[in-house]
C-alpha cells in the first residue's frame, strides 16, 4: 500500500486558504532566499491526490506546477472543466480513500502527496497519512479553510523536527502515530 504525505502552509490561526480558496496571504511572505523543501518533497512522491477546491486554486496559478500524476477527488468536476492542455495530466475519481489507495498501490505508486483540507481530513480518518510537514506562516487571516477542522477523533502525532526561518515561518514535521 502507498503511504500518504502532507506538505502544507498554514496561517498562525489555522487556515490553509481563504474561504474562496485564495492564497494571497501566503504570497505576502518574504521567503525568496528560503528553502522549505518543496522541490525535494515533490521529487519524493509518485503522485498527488487533491480535492476540487485545491485543483481550482492551482489552475489559477497559470503555469501547471506538477510533473507527477494528479488525481483529483471530485463529484462535480470532470476533464471537460480543464484547459485542453491539462486534460491528460489530471485524472478524476470519486473513490473512497481506501479504494483509491488500493488502485494507486496496484499501479506501483509508493508515496502520495495528499493535498487540500477536506481531502487531508478524510485520508487522516482512514489512517492513510504517514507524516506531515506543516509550515506555520506568521499571519492571522481571521477566517478561511482549516486543514484540521472536524477530524472526528484524536490523531496522535510525534514531533520529528522543527526549523525556523528569517521570514518568521516555522516548519513542523510530524509522524502520524498508528492508531
């Protein structure tokens, strides 16, 4: 079975995006000379699983940032909602986390980047996330989409490492303890 891995930025008050999925607050941070390990992380995964909200946000970036297969979990979006040049880069699924994991394992995928608040919560509940790197951004945005809202039960974590940066961002790496 594949293992699930999370890499997300979160405002100090616990939000990963504004209610409209905007990340404008994240782009305000002076991080030009900092390496938070995104490219190394992306090189370590075989595929990405994200929700439609995250997909819509990434589509707004202009240039497609991913060189790995992307599986979007959505009941509303289809390939016809994508620009033509991306229709062969994104697969849509309505499978449960467990069923999708089985399929991805059959394809030989070992490490999966799990992205998006609701998707992360569902994969955590299913016990499919092995570790997470959460970057705390020194800003309070007041409201938005929470990464860990309504997780349903306790999820025990083990702190693996912390790293602080001149910008004030702090990287926290946690291992998810087995239930």
